């Protein structure tokens, strides 16, 4: 029997090798890591090294701060009986640290995480600390509140460093190593083998941070991304990360080998893989949307506000505009937009505060599609109902106040009706193509696309709304967003809709990768999302189609203009 052997490996942590062994590290006990006390002199050394050796991209930005900007005064003597911190107004030249944390459902004017962060600021010789909940007036009628929310990119990128509470679940958890002790295991172990020092550093930093409550919350995404220097307090150790290097309290290594200065205008590729929780470059806006869609919110209405800082930074550095959180950019070949350029990995749930065509209108993780070669056109609607081009919208984008717009878009493209069927593949007979060792096909709704008189294509429908998962057979209007003729991967992208009176709403998306050719890499079959049925009612994983534009299902396509809400 050639049954696969069970995988008994268990992930225990990481070992880092340093070769050749520097003389300063000849003693494995050099600067031993003490989990009982935070090494503040070491953190100061990291900051000073960054300030002295790194380029401008690590230093605080010089943006103008929002009006009525306030901070916590950390110079006040510590008083355990104090019920709230001293908040003061400061000028535009103020140097301050920022705090990124998870508040939770707690009403406390002076929570433990703020008290601990004040202690950290003092230790690092910083006189002021900015905390959103305490330094922004929380009255929803206060115009300064929304103004500061819109300027989160300026606030965090201007901080000399950001304290990140990456342990605990709410604001009263405090900082690990200040309020509550850090865990003592796994203990660090060092050995030398033929001049190579092997250091066991425990849970990889990236994994530790991403699995924390802080790493799951929506608001903290832009706070980490936009900060130039981040000091993570995990329950194992302190991690310092600027835009050029990452340093671990548990692992002593010369800082000269941790950063690169040869490519100053690009993001650093990790020197120590799996230890560096570096954020994606701003130009990868689609990847940011995918990562952000995994985050959680207490209130659906906060989704866009929590991403505005990222959008502002992308506008400033990459030239992107946005409409209700959806990036738009003018390139040499015309406009490109990320509106409807995504689908849900699993069906989500609607957010009533935003339209169905926007990723902000849904709960649930998204995956981006291609959007460089659109075969449809888009216009936006002013509040008075007049439609405007994206060029006109760009002109009005920076007007103050901006022109009020409707949460409705006008789409023009090729449309038809399409049939769908719920398929459970356990009851189907599949004819395997000899190229594949195994075919994995997903249960769920599948679009039916007749190709020829003898062959029909079935392609998986990525539903947006979990409420539609139980339908067995149904028919819905669709619009082809891309025919895949000019795109690099030749993907056919189909937007599935439903009518709501005179308007349409988004239902989901069908993506046929590589036109009607199978996506084979290294002879291995990924989960199949396109299947074919021949006259004999047998299933196939691949068929030869010379020209996808000659398919029967496309014969009924008709150009239409619709309003999508």
C-alpha cells in the first residue's frame, strides 16, 4: 500500500543562523534576553540607530497637523489616583509618540494601556503621547472629529514612533512587560556549530502579531501601515520595526546587517524571513484591500473611515483617487478602477451603510480580479442625478467642500441573462483529464455557459450574499466586465446582478481563468472552478476552444446602460 505517511511535524518556533559568528557574539550568553524586564536601553539604541543611519522614509513626516490637535502630557508626575490623563493642545512643531491598541467595549477615561504607554514614552524620552479616544473629541457633532479621522495618515506618519499593544484583548489589558508579565517559555536557546551560532527565538514575529487581537481589528491596519517606526509589545518580547529593519528583543545581531540603504525608494525585502511583519508597499492597493477585508469591526459604518488614511497615502504617493473607498487611477491607456474588481472567497453579509458595488458594502474576505483591461464603462452620479465622467470626478475630487455624490454608479457594458445551478459534486461522475492526478471541485452555485452545440461550460459563482446560498436553479442578469482578450491572463470576468426596481444590485462574480483553458501549474490541479459537460452528459476538466468570442452564450449579449446601487 502506498498510502501517504501522516505528517507528525509540529511547528515549535524558529531558529536563526548567523554566519560567520562575529567576535562580539563569541559568547552565546551575550546580551541574554530577560523576559521579566523590558530592555529599554536596547529600544533607545534601535531608535537612535534608525534616526542616524536611515533615510527620510523612516523619519517622521512633515505634514500639517489637524486643527485643535491635542496630546497627552507625559511630563506630569505619576499619580496612581489620577482619574484621567492631562490632555493639552500643541502647535504644529510638536514631537509625539502615538498609541495603537484595541479599546474594546469598555468605558474608562484612563485605561491601563494608556497608563503603560505613558511610562514607555517617558522611558524613551518622549514628552507627548497621542491616543485617539482621549485626544479626539468623541462627540459625533464635533466637526473636528471627522477632520482628524480623515487625517490619520498625517497623525501616525508624523509620530516619532508608535507604541503597539499586540497582547491582550482590550484597553485594560495594558502592555505586556509593564502591567502583566511576559511568558517565560519557550526559553531562548543558543548553540554554536562549526562557527555558526544558532538561536531559537520562539514564535515568529509576523505570526505572533498577525494572530493577536490587535492584528484582527480594522482600525489598527492603517495605524500600523502608516507609522514609520513601530514598537510592538507582545506577550513574548518587544519588536522594533522601522521602514528599513526589524529588531527582536530576544535576538542580538549587528544592526548593520538588518537593513538596506541601496534601494531607498522601495520597500525592504525581509532580511530575516518570517521574523519581519513588514507591511505591503502602498502601490499594491489591491493587496491592501484584500488584507483589510479580513479585519473585524464593532460598527459596520466605520469600515471606510478606518481605511481613509491608506487611501490618502495612496493618493499622495501613487496618484490614486477613490470613490467610497474604491481606488481609481488615470493611466496612459485610460482610467482603471477597482470598483467591482473583486469577489468574495466565501459568501458574506451586506452592510447597509454602503452600496453593493463597493467592497465597503460587505462583510467578508475578498480577492481581487484583474482590472487593467476593462470592457465596460463607468460614470458616477452627482446628488442632482447628473452623471459625470471619471475625468470630471478627478477635477472635483479636491474641491472644498467636495461635490456631493450619490452612492450609485452608471455601468455600460454587454449584458444578457444567465442560468445557474446548485451542484453537489459528490453525486456527479467526473472524467479526469490525464494531466491531473486529482481534481477538487467546489460545491455550490455554478453558471451555465453554452460554448458549442455539444459542449457547455460550468463556472463557479462566487456569491456575495450568504442569504442566496440555498437556491437550486435560478436565472439572473449579468454584465461582462472583461472578455480577457487583451489582459495578460485572458480572464473572463462576469458580474452577476439582480434587479431592484429601476436599479440593480450586485449578487456575485464569475471568473473564468485563462479564457476557457485550464489553469495548470507544474502538472498539479488546483481546486477546479470551471468544468465542462459534453453531449453524453459526462464531465471534463478541459476542452479545446479556438476562439472564446464564438461561444453560443455570447451571441445574446447586448450593450446596455444600468444604474447599480
